[in-house]
């Protein structure tokens, strides 16, 4: 059993991570400012409410406990917002990470797992995108994540911090046992928005009153809508467990102290594929309107995760859309978010 700090453990991916670590027998402490996360998402772990932008708060958290490893999920992640308000992205995502790394150094913790993103690649030159693809992010969000990746290379060489950064494609789905789910405010992600529309109709809403929009129907894809690589959150967190094991076993060393892996399915599913999968899973016809393209959306983003398979031994288990969507619908069907309880959830098999 190891003692692990999960920064951002009250958020969507972080709360799934906490469950996976607990399931694997580790002791977990969560540090979260609850700006995006929810206190009730943290169960069976100590929750320290604090902000990475306040160095004292994260210093205190680390200094008073001896952690074996830190995982960092606390970031702002809305691309559009990052363009309008870059300052908060650089402060929270970059400065916050620097404060965290400084606190780790002061308390002698030298193993770090970092949530990175395929947004560090920018416009794809070749598909699927491998780790060797040039990194030219096209928005402040992607740049803020790339900056931290670069910091990790330098800190690894100079200070002996060993780290693994995991570049996610489109995180989706919810815990198979319905213990945790996706709760963003505002929600901008496709699968929860499509399922919210299904829920509205199930609750008696007029199907013609749909607010669901498909951003762009004229992309160079078979059906004209954007294709993305959806990767189940439980697959994502399993990769973090494997990354943590690699770090704790001392397999990330002096010669190459910072490693970077894509976490992707390798399959592209279009927006219309997602809507059809949600209809099939829910049994509810879902209407939508075609809308203009969203700024900065490439036609296709698909990742190559062979390196994670070779080195970490990681392979996604949820490879088709319905299996991902079923877990999200299971979570959403549990009732009003925040009032969910253990008893009306059931397990969904991959
Ligand atoms: N999308 C859409 N309508 C929406 C939300 C998203 O058509 O209301 C599209 C979006 O343009 C992208 C895909 O769905 O092609 C996935 O978007 P999401 O915001 O879920 O993830 P992102 O790819 O931005 O990380």
C-alpha cells in the first residue's frame, strides 16, 4: 500500500482515480479547491480543500504527510474559455503546477503523474497521432499543458523528479458501478449533452424543443461531422495506476526522467455516431440541429497509443461507443445529480 496525493481528486477524472487507487489498496488524500469538483465525490479519502495558486496551502498539505507519489488532475480545461481568459489558464495550470512541484521538492516527494492532453499536438499533420507528432498547440489550454510537460523534463534532469505525463484524447463515460460520474458546469462535452437531451425527452420534454447542436456538417469525414477518439475514464485511470507502478518500481530513471504517453482508443467516432449510439443505448430518439463549426475544431483527432501498450502494458477495454455510453447513461439515470445513492446503480460490463 502506498500513500498517494490526488490533486483535483474531486473532479471528473480525479474522482474515478481515487476509486481505482482505493480499489487497488492504496491510501489516498485529495487536494482540491472545489472550483470544478464536488466534495461529495470524495468518499473514503481525506479531502483537503485548498488552491494550488496559494503555495502555502499545498505546502502545508504535503509537509504534514509523507506521500510516495503525487497525481495531478487539477486544471482548467475549456478550450474556448482559455482563448478568452488565458491568464486564468496560465495561473491555474502552469503556476499551480509549479507550486505543486515546489511543494513536492520541499517535502521530498519525487514521483509525479501528470494529466496532459492531445491538445498539446495542435492541428494534426498525420493520423493517428503518435507521441512523436510535433507539438504545436493552437490554444492557451494546450500551451499551458505543454509548458508543464517541458518543465517536467527540466525538473527531472535538474532535481531528480521522475514523472509520467499522460496525453488524453476524449475522456468519456463513468464508473461501471455508477459510483462516480461526469458533472461539469457548464457541461460542454458531447456525450453528456446528448444524454441530457435523451433524459429531457424521457422526462416528457418535447423532442422538437431540442437544444442539441452538431457543430459542423461539412468536415472531410464520411458523414461530415467531426470524428474524435473517445476513451473511457476507467481505462484512463487504469493507465495512471500502471504509470504509478512504473514510477514506484524505479523504472523511470535518471537518463530519461520524464515520459509521455498517449491514452487513446485508436478509433474515430463522429458526432453523428455518438448520437446514434446514445439513441441505441437509451431507446429514445434524439433530435438535433446542425450548427456552424466550433472555432479550433479539427475534422479528425485519433490517437496512437501503442507506446502505452508496449511500455505500460495498457490497452483500453471500452473500445466501442455503446459500451462507453452505457456507463454514462447508468450514472445519469441514477437521478438528480448530487442526490445519487449507492442503491439504484447497477454494474455495467465493458
Ligand atoms: N460537439 C458538438 N456539439 C456539442 C458539443 C460538442 O457537435 O454540443 C462536437 C465537437 O465539435 C467535437 C466533438 O463533439 O467535434 C467532441 O467535443 P467535446 O466538447 O466533447 O470534446 P473536445 O473534442 O472538445 O475535447
